[in-house]
């Protein structure tokens, strides 16, 4: 895949899907800005790994749901590189609880962490990329944002909101040649899903038409495609990476 610009910011890039996105994009020649919030050690380790493989990386710490911090981070990147070619809004958390027991704080904290961060990042990327008349953003949603899930009303609302947010930004960005798309992963082998019991995992796998959980690499390559020049006529779309579980 070919990329017309040189750098990318990946929020929540120090672990899980975000870390694999950084590896894959660095492998395609992009300079990857690895965002972390709590663990600089993981981010630094990933930077070393990428550089040892011949790639380029930088570490940048900030809370993606903090408006001022995200704005300053974008300024730092532009000052260092002269612009921002691509953004992956991947940062997100869960706080699962049945709705009857979910407090307003439980709900709003997930909306803030997951949806507000995607809004801030998309807004700042649009400002920068509009001046360049080029750029691409991928927002990471979830199958839960499309079909819901018991115990995840807050997470489902945040990830469903990301889909609507993506389409709205796609309409605003299109006249400036700035594209916004989303990926909606299903069950992916990450720290989050590895805690599932063997019986529960088997039930989920049986329900998936492809009969397996996805990998972080599956999601990372989907994101790379949506950022690349290979998808230059695609905007406002949702690419489902779920093995056929939700169509």
C-alpha cells in the first residue's frame, strides 16, 4: 500500500490493537507517533521495537480525552514534522455493568474517554489536514456499537456515537480532501478477550461464521487500507472486521 504523507498519530498506541497498528503502519514507511496515557514504558519499548525493525517512531504522552492536551500534542507533531498526514483514534476503555446498576458517572466517563476523544482528535485533524488539502482519519468503533451488548450500555453508546461522528466529519472533510472512516472490530484476541473462560470463548467462536476470533493484525491492516491511497475514494464508511458475526 502507498501513502502520500509521511506521519501518523495513533492514540492508545502503546498496547493491544493500537500497538499493532503502529507496527503495521511503520512497516509501510510512516513515522508513527505512539500515544500513551499511563505507561511510558510500553510506549518506549514499542518505539525501540519499531526502530530496530527499520521503522520510524516517536512517543507522545497525553490523555486523548483532554481537549487542551490533545490540541497541544497536535501542535507538537506539526512543529516537529511540518504537518500531520493521518490519525487513528483508537484510545478507549470499558467499565462494564448492567444498566440497572450503572451510575451516571459510569456512563458519562466512558462516553468522555471513548467518544469525546474521537471528537477532539477528528476536529484537530480536520483543522490541520484542511490546510494541507489532504489527510485521512480512521476511528476505531466496535461491533458493540452496531448491535449493542448486555452490560455495556455505556460502551455501546460511545462506539455507536463514533460511527455517527465519523459520517458527520466525512461530510465536512470531503470538500477539503480529508477522509474519515471507521473500523468496527468484533471479537479480537487482546488482553480484554483473553480473560474469557474457555466455555464462553467456544460459544462465541461457534457463533462467528469464520469460527475464530480475529487478531490485532487483522484490524491493523484494515486500518492501514482505509488510510492508504488505495482507499482514496472511500469516506464515511464502516469497515467491519468481525469474521461475519454482524453483517
